[in-house]
């Protein structure tokens, strides 16, 4: 076996290397590391979207950003925070700052208490140069529209929050979403959203740099529909056991979808991996 890891751009922050427990074999070299903290600009450069996102398949580039424990858990006690870290949040923030839109499942919004994306000074010039507004829009995917529309996510975002749903969504809930200030986008003929239609509907609004933050039920549908271009997976050096969801759920694919490693960064044992779909599908 040979090491096929592409040249890696180094770590986002000072990787110190964990102390080996007594009696443990000597650790191998760290995967990456320049031994310093990366600036937000460097992170933004490392995670830049392809220049031609609009000409990608489905008219947009869809990236997912997820964190998983070593044993595959996508959450602990119903949240991802216990398996995340400060560096993970830094990378998470940089990815948000590059996106036109953050697509997220309604259950994640309900459980994680989603708030509107904020404008960040560190990324303001970059966003302006890219023709983007001050912050990405949040697009919540929901069939039931069972969401608290009095929350700031809907009433006071910098850019209007979108609600992606199906044509059979409850009309009263649609009206409530719109009254709160959200833009309701129909991207399916039934109660639910069809993943490819959602990607295209957002692209049609000029949102071609797309980021999904899950959760697993939503990501599984993007994977199954073959519309995911890139997976940014943080491998968290934690074990949880139990029966937590993996990062993507739902029915399994007939044939596993193949991705190629694009980069790996490391800090404090957290691996920040980036994989791109191998084309053609
Ligand atoms: N590890 C990570 O990186 C990560 C990231 C995100 C979330 N999480 C964790 O994952 C858990 C939540 O994820 P989850 O998989 O249970 O839920 P989810 O994917 O966030 O949301 C599921 C909900 O989204 C809506 N939905 C999904 N697909 C739809 C479609 N095709 N059409 C219309 N609506 C659709 C439905 O909402 P309605 O019920 O409103 O119809 C559904 O109940 C939380 O514990 C969270 O902490 C982890």
C-alpha cells in the first residue's frame, strides 16, 4: 500500500501532536502541519469554491460540511457540538462565509437552534468582490413547515431565509412562513422536496455556491440523488458508541458513490478532510 494523499496545504492552527500514552508505539509523523494558526483568509483560500460553480452539474456546486466521531456518530445527545472543536467551528465559519446559501434540514434547525448567518468583517471584502451579499442565506428544507416562524432565523436575517418545500405543503404554514418574512420555494410536486430540484431552484436564484450542513436525513437524499459535489468531513478524535446517526442516512445506494481526496488539514487530532466527487458519476 502506498500513501496516495495529495500534497496537503497544512494545518489551520498549530498542531502540537498528542502525547503518546505510556507504552504506546512511537507515533508516526503528523499528517500535516506548519505549526501555526491559519488566518481566516488562508482558510477561505483553501476552501474556495470552483470559479465556474454555475457550470457544474445541476447548475451549482453543492458542498456538504459534516463532523463525525471515529466510530461514525454524527451527533451526541442530539447535537454535533460534543464531537466538534474550536478549530472545527473556525473551518465551519470559513465555509459559511464562502457560500451563497446554507441548505439545512428542518430537524437540525429545530434541534440545533439555528440562527441567521451573520456578516463577518474578515470576509466582507471577499464577499463583495465575489458579488455576494453580506452573509449567506439559510434555506430550510421542510415538508411539514413545523417551524417556529417567530425566531430570528425567519424574522430578522440579514438576507431573507428561504423555506424549501413541496407543492403539497400545508397552505396555512406557507402563509405563516411568508408573513414572517421567509421566501417559500416549491421544489417538489408532493409534500417533500426533490433534491435536484432544490439545487436547481437555488441556482436559478443566483445561489450557485451551495453549502449543506445536513442533517443526516437530508444529506442522505443529496447523496442518493447524485447531486453532492464535495464532502468536507471533519473526523473528530472521539468515540461515542451508542446508536447515533451516521452523517448520511436513508436507503443505501445500489453502488457506492466514489469521491477523491482533495485535501487534509489537522489540528489537535481533528482531521479536516475534503473529498470531491469523481466525475462522471
Ligand atoms: N455531524 C454533523 O455534522 C451534523 C450536521 C447537522 C446535523 N447533525 C445532527 O443531526 C440531527 C438532525 O438530523 P436529521 O437527519 O435527524 O434531520 P435533518 O436532515 O436535519 O432534518 C430532517 C427534516 O428535514 C425535512 N426534510 C428532509 N428531507 C426532506 C425532503 N426531501 N423534503 C422536505 N422536507 C425534508 C423534514 O422536515 P419536516 O419534519 O419539517 O417536514 C425532516 O423531518 C441532529 O442531532 C443534529 O445535531 C449533525
